[in-house]
C-alpha cells in the first residue's frame, strides 16, 4: 500500500466526502477492533475487520456493511467514543476502512491522541445538534460534505453545523505538526549534519 497516496500527510484543512453515522454512547476500542485482531503483524488488514463482532451480530445491517455507506469518509458518533483500552489499532482500523475524520459529542482522551497522531481530526458538537446531524445523514446518505477545519464547520448544499476542535490539536492539524514522519524527513539535511558531529557515529577506525 502506498502510504503517500492513501493516508494524510502535512497540513489538513478540508476533508470532503460522504458521512456515515454510528449511534450509541460509550463505544469502546474493543468493539471498534476486537482483541483477537491485535496479533496482526501489520495494520494492513484491520480495516476489513473494524467492528467485526458487531457486524457479525447484526448480519449485514451494521452501518459499516450497508451499501449506501460504502466509501464514506466522515464518521459521526455519540458520547465517549473510543473509551476502554488504549490500543492504537482502533483508529488504525477506522482509517484503513476509509474514515478520515470523526465527529462526536466527546472522545476518550487516549483515542483522541491516537487519532491525532494519524491525522484523523476529531471534532465535537453539542448533543442537540449531533442528533440533528445524525438524522440528516441517515435520511440522505448520498450527500457530500465539507469538513472545514479552518472554519470549524461541517456543511453540504443545504445544511451546516459549527464544530468545536481542541485548540492544540487543531493547530497541529492545520500546520502539519501532527505529521512527525514528514517533519523528520523535511529536516534530513540538518539531521545529517548533526550525525557528522557525533564522535561515536563517525569513529570507525
């Protein structure tokens, strides 16, 4: 898989796409990706197993199995999403299914941090507006939306809601500071110069 093509890099300002809504409070990381999938050597196959047990139980009626939701990139959830264990596999699984941003009433702190490290914005909205948002998305799954981090909004041709972002995380997303790998690569010349100044890395004789 080409990471440069499929996953975000650098500053993130706007995310476009269709929305998928998952109703329910306290959806934990064990439900997002069950423990048996944590033995994977890489994260590559996690996307197909996201919400595996819930999807088996609902026999094709889970939102992540419905035909109209295929290709959706913005997930709308409820309160305390991502609670439970600290496994980074949970946001990895969501991202590899195709989720690029998440909107909810609140997020577990460690889950939020793991999402930020992958360039997945997590925005919050008040419960009243959230219920309205989920109703619209359920009734009109074909709508395309713009999640604008600079304007802090989710909008389509007929609807718009204000979103809230944690200020530090928002600044990291807008400037690209969330992307540690790209920042490291961009400083390659300085890193090479520093390495040449470290005696034990250069004294091979």
